[in-house]
C-alpha cells in the first residue's frame, strides 16, 4: 500500500518538468517540501494545492474507497478540502479549460440578440472570489448584462443560505399546497399573502413573500420576484414552452427560491450551491460538467435528484452543459459540446465535493464589539433597516418522518460550524470549531441535522424595488429595478465597492443610494445626527470575513487555543482551522528547516501528501496522472489528458 503511494507521488513529482513548460504552469499546484528540487514544486507555506488534477468518481455509497461518497462519509474534512481546492485550482488547457473556438460572450439578453455576459475569462473561481485569498471571498466586478458590471459577492455561509431558501419554500407550501401534491394547482391560487416567520426568538415580524394567485391578471403568480416559477400540467409535469398561467394545458405551477445573486428581473440565477459550481465553471472557464444529479428527472416535475450533500436539485432554467448522450466504455461522456477535444471536463464527483465544500462554507465573523457598534445596532433597528436586513433566522431540526410532506425539514446539513469572533482579552479574531456530526463504529460520519440559529445574516431573502439609485440599465436598454436585500454578514470586510454594481466606494454612499421601498429608512438615515450614522457604519464594519485557515482557532474543542498545536507529532504553531489537521490520516508537516538565508523556519509542507489525501485509494488512483482515475480511464497507463488515451 505504502509503496504505491510513493510510486504515485514520485510520478507526480516527475511531472514537474511538464509543469515548467510554458502554458502548462498551474500556479496553485505545489506539493513539494524543502528537499524538492523540481522547478515550481516547493511551497514551505504549505498553502498551495497539493494534489494533481484527477476527476473525482461519483458514488452514492460510502464504499468503495476513493469515490465521492467515501470522502464525504469517511473523511469529511478531506472531502471539504478537495472541494475547496476545486474552487481555487487554476485549470489548464490540458484540463479542458475554455473552448476550442473561444468566444468571450455568453448568453443573450431579453432582446434575444445582445450577448449577456463575459465568458471564458477566468481559470478559477478564486480569480474573482479572491478576498480573502484562498477562500469563498468577495472580489472583482465583471461585465455582466450591463457595462456597470456585477460585483462579486462572497459566498461564506452559502450552505446556510440554501438551507434557509429551501425551508422558506417548505413553509410557504404548508400554506399554499392544500392537497399536498407538491405543486400549486390552479384551484389553489389565492390572493392571500403568504408569510414566513424567520425565527421564533427574538420575535421578528413575519416576512411577506407575496401571494400564490394572479390578482393583477398578468398571467404570473404574484409571488416575490426572487422565486423562479415553472408551469406544469394538471399532473404536475413540466409544460415545455409555457410562460403564463393562461397558456393552454397549464394546470398549475411550481417554484423555488433563487437565493443566489444580487437580483434579476424575471430572469433568475442559480438556485443551489451545486448549480453555482457547474454554472460558473462553464460560463467563465469553459469547463463542461456532466451532472446527472442536476439533470436526471424521470418524472419530469422539474425536481431532479437530492445530492449526496442532501440538497434537492432542479434543472429548471439551467441544464448542465454536458448531457452525456454518448458514453465511452468506462462511462465518461464523449459529447464534448465545446469541441476542444477534452471529454468529461467536470465530473459528477467533482461537483459532489465542490457542493460539500460550499454547503459547509464557514459563515462570516463578528469583529470587535464596542459601545459604538452596540449603539449602531440600535440605530439600525430604529431606522427600519432591519425590516429588510433581517438579523436572525432559524434552521429547523430535521423531521424526515413527518406525515406532512412540507414539514419534512432537512435540518442543518453541515458537518461542522466555525464560530469566529473578536476576543477582547487577546485583541484578535478567534475561532472555535464545533463538530455537527456523529461517528459510528466503522468510522462513518453523519451530520446531526439539528436546528441552528443563524445570527447576523441581515437579509429577508426578498427582492425589493429599490428606486433610481440602484436601477441597472442593461446593454439592450432593459431595466433591472428589483434586487435581493444585500446580505450584511461579511459586509465590513468585503471592502469597497458596495452594491450590486460596485458603484459605491463607501457604506455611507450605498445606504444613501437606497430608494423605492427603502426610501423611508434611507431618509431616516440621512436625517440622523452624524454620531448615530457613524455608529451605524461602525456596526456594519464589524461584520467580517477572515482567512479561514489562518485565524487562531480552537480546533480540538479543549476550550483553549494552543500556541504549539501538535499534529502527527509535529508542532504546527498556533492552533488554526487547517482542514489537513482533521483528515483521517492527518497531514504531517516537515517542521523546522533551514531557509536559503540559513535561518530556521517551520515548513508547513506535508511529508505525507499521498497518504493524507488518499491518492492511492481505489477510485482516486490515477497512475498515469492524466486527470482520469484508473477506474475511469480507458488507458490507465498511458498519459492522455484529453480522454485518458490521447494528449
Ligand atoms: C468572472 C468572475 C467570477 C468567477 C470566475 C466566479 N464568480 Fe461567483 N460570482 C461572481 C459575481 C459577479 C457574483 C454575483 C452574481 C450576480 O449577482 O449576478 C457571484 C456570485 C456567486 C455566488 C452567490 C453568492 C450569493 O450570495 O449570491 C456563489 C455561491 C458563487 N459566486 C460561487 C462561485 C464558484 C463556486 C465559482 C467557481 C466555480 C465562481 N463563483 C466563479 C463572479 C465570479
Ligand atoms: C426595503 C428593503 C431595505 C431596507 C429598508 C434597507 N435596505 Fe439595505 N439593501 C436592500 C437591498 C435590496 C440591497 C441591495 C441593493 C443592490 O446593491 O442592488 C441593499 C443593500 C445594502 C447594503 C450593501 C450590501 C452590499 O453587499 O454591498 C448595505 C450596507 C445596506 N443595504 C444597508 C442598509 C441600511 C443601513 C439600511 C437602513 C438605513 C438599509 N440598508 C435599509 C434593501 C433594503
């Protein structure tokens, strides 16, 4: 076993010469220690990506070892790290990045002819979501639908967002779907407004998500703009081409809360974290995913599969790019829609792990709380900001056996919580890690699916008409006026710019731009004495992001943060949330070495990459290092980056 790890790893290191060739360099992939002489391989900070690119094999059972479900169940922190690495990896031509005929235009605007966004522009999620670096950070603007651009949000806590979005739908359906057939029949349309309460304590006002009927007679349900609606026949099956309740054959509709993105007008963005993995991969990187989990819907009701991570997927409006109409002898899709010769560029297993990372993406932190921030929180409530920027939401505990289908809550699907806040005594941000799983005698991890009180998220998950200050004119002249209430968590750390278009260089400016439904709150802010406005800004600025693997953190749950946290016999320095410390086979660092200046430094490079990352596990082993695991490689001993056989 050991020798095969070493063999694979030696082969990987031998690949260094390839990496040095122009056009093939992959900045993030540096597994080497101080003794490595291969060009471009050494990284004594240990922060680079340490594994070669190998498509993950999708499995739905914990065994065999090395499939996506194996990692999730037996080695969840490794699954998390592998998924995270896929968001940071800089994909290369040999991985199939971009298309054969590269166009930087993607999609069409509502005029049906104007290209919507810039595509084929990035080789990594991390190219845009870069602040903080190597995390689900915020970042740049890019040209999307309007010359103004779209400001990249952070996606810390994005799993929590998706869980709440799904729960909101469930609670709405408890009220709307009286016959419990899981869609809204025409007979169930009503002008009654549907309210959902965010959390029982502190008692918050229930949120109005619109009504299921069509009182204004425009053919569309009068739900809030944030819902994506699709029309079905009387049996609940998707009616292709139907766009209105009045279309022939329509028996009702179904809907999902489109929780991600700043907002669009009746054209919505990705509904789940999984879709928000494969969609940017193809839009920005030309990397095409073959993903039955999102695409396979035999009963054609618009709901595809529940992913390994436990999240219901839907293909509505968004179909994964590589359909897999033709498969090779080992089950890989030969379709290659972008014609660049690379097949099966992103696998269903890759998406399992990316989704696992995103579902567990740590939530933002709270910075130093002072008299000013406390005053700011009071001002925030008093001015009416909290009407939309709702502070606290409750994830209900799982209840899979409930006889009422709309009360079968999922519970918190994460397997850990990272709570990061400012410690006055030590004057720094500090984290504490809480496991949210149980382990059985076989070493299998199961999320507890308990309830969780989400604090500080600062949104009502609704779209609001925001007035001229935020109106977005698209390339084709179309206007977008409704936007999702900006999430406040993390907002003090995203730095400028603020707002969906990134037009505001200060928080004061983004608040003054509020209008429309927020006019009264905005006017109250402008009229408030300067001291109160300053307190409010201080409060907003205390909503922070942080480099998840650098902040001092109590990882082992002993109530203290060690300055000499020992992992695998080595002193790793200050205790922090490096997922490698929590692998089934924990990462073993190289430790003290002399640097080029002769000074002793701690090398965080791992001496056991192969074992820690499971590189020789049956379903991950990629003997010829061409990106296809042996079990899915028609030529397992011939390096063929394109399809397993040819380069
Ligand atoms: C070209 C820059 C760019 C790249 C590359 C990119 N994103 Fe984004 N991302 C954005 C922008 C801009 C938004 C806001 C989208 C909008 O409102 O239209 C966003 C939004 C998101 C959101 C939604 C967060 C929220 O609360 O709405 C998630 C999740 C996300 N991105 C994940 C990813 C992942 C995963 C990748 C890589 C597979 C990726 N992004 C690649 C620019 C980018
Ligand atoms: C009617 C609902 C509503 C009210 C009331 C409201 N907001 Fe907002 N807020 C929004 C929406 C919607 C956005 C997103 C605007 C955009 O960029 O498109 C937003 C964005 C923001 C942002 C920027 C978020 C980001 O990520 O860039 C901040 C900060 C903010 N609001 C603070 C406030 C404060 C402070 C108040 C009270 C004075 C307030 N808001 C009142 C709906 C509201």
